[in-house]
């Protein structure tokens, strides 16, 4: 998003038509690039930046809002879930007679190829 913003600002600075900010200022002169590129490219870049900002906002609002204590509790829950799944895997491997290969890290496919 930062890269898109940088490119958009550079494009706007280079290509966007000049705008008079106050009646106290003189009328701005046209850039040479305004005549050659037109106003469509800055509009396209600006629209892309706005779209990216909207997507970023959606992603940020989707983040869970929790403190450190809630995060540590969730980590503990995930570790317990991982432990339970690991025990289930061991039971399945033991039932299939492959627990030895699982614990020793022997690659069963490599072992079969060597036979």
C-alpha cells in the first residue's frame, strides 16, 4: 500500500492538472505533461489508491481486538488442540503399525525405494 501511495503521489504531482488553492494566488500554469498525458492517468491512480485504502481498512477491522492476556489464552488453546491432534495421529500411526517410522523420522517412501 505504501508503494502504491508513493506512486500515486508522484503521478499526481507530475501529471495532475494544477488547481488554484486560494483566490489570493495567481492562476496556475499548465504542466507540459498535462497536455501530453491528459487527466485520466492521475484519476486512475487516485482510484487505485482509494480502493487499496478501503481494502486495507477492511483487513484492519477484521483483526481481532484483544489484549496480551487474551492472545496468551488463545495460544494455550491452540497448543492444547495441537497436542490432541498429535496424540490422535500417533494412535492412527500405531494402529497402522508405523509408529516406529513416525518417531524416528524415517521416510517410509525412501525406505520402500531402497528395498
